[in-house]
């Protein structure tokens, strides 16, 4: 999606805010002993109350309203009977559509008191996302995003999952210009058009390099290869001459 009118921008901001409210409500509701299906129901309620539909369901017939990934799972985790425990690393990914416009957001959390390494990974995962967002500017190379995030990751001794990319969003869940690397990629030659809508979502890890299918009987859930803790933070943004407009904020 490329924003060309104020009406389009307002619709994008509206669905972005709904996604953000659902993300924050789910994070606040998390507690040891609840299942990921119960947590998903919190997100479902927010979407329905605001007249939005789950983008994964609409687009892919995904078996859940949101994606909830726990510990070894790094993306596209299916809500279900898994029980959350103190210290779990939980990723909440909310994408939705309203009035024909899509937005996408996500964040990772340590539930309660957990491993200090995971707390630090979450802190730096969020910083990696904002490092990428600060590189957004209409007319600038798309590669600037991956270069900035890669520099941050290298300085901190982290790795980046290199087959889970940012992507265009707006007219659909996965929209033009397709995948956008959140790691250094010399082959990336495109530039950010004014009004271009896309996500910034690096997957920062303590050693992971690639995402792989969790098991033969689960076509959705992804895990890190090699196995390592991984966090994802994601905002939907609009490229402007003054930088990024972030639309997936709850306030």
C-alpha cells in the first residue's frame, strides 16, 4: 500500500491502533497458568469489539485470532492448550483488517520473573526495531533498514534470523514491495517511496540464524535453527520525507 490520501492514512491509523490495543491488552492479561488459547481470546475480544477481523484468519485460515509463540517457538505459534509458565518468553503477534486496510504488530515479553539474559534480549530486540524505524525516510534505500539493524545486532553480539523479513502491508497482510530484509543485504537496491506502508520487524537472537518449521505435523509454527532464544518486535510504519509515521501505537 502506498498512502495517497488523508482518508487512507486515517483508516490505516485506525486499524493500527486496534492492533496495538489488542497487543497491549494481551500482554497485560498474561499470567502463569493460563493457556495460549485463553490469551488469544483476549485479542479476539478486542478485535471484535472494534469491528476488526483477524488478518491471519481472513488471509490464511490460520487456526487462531493471533499468533502466540512461546520459548522455542519464534513465530506463527498456534494458540491452544499450551500452559504459560513463570519465566516463559512469549511473543504476541497481532494483525487485523478493518475497512479493507490491514496493519500488523508484535512484541516479545518475559512472563513474570525470568532469566536476566532474556530480559536483556527483549530490551535490545525493541531497540533493534527502533533502530530500523529511525532509518525510514521517503527516497532512502530500503537497504538502510537492514544495515542499521545489522550494525546494532553485531555491536551487541546478537544474530538475526535471516529468512523472516519485514514486508509491505495495507492493502493486504503481505503487500508490495514484498519482503524487506532486516539484516544487511547488498542485493537490496530498492528505495522507499513516499507513503509506502510496511513493517519493521527484526528477529534478534542469541545465536539463531534461520527459521524452520517446528514439526512435520505443524505447518505454521517456526523455531530457530540453530536452537536459540529469539525475540521479535514489530510496528507498521509509513515512509515520509520526515521519517517514519508509526501507526501501531496504542495511544
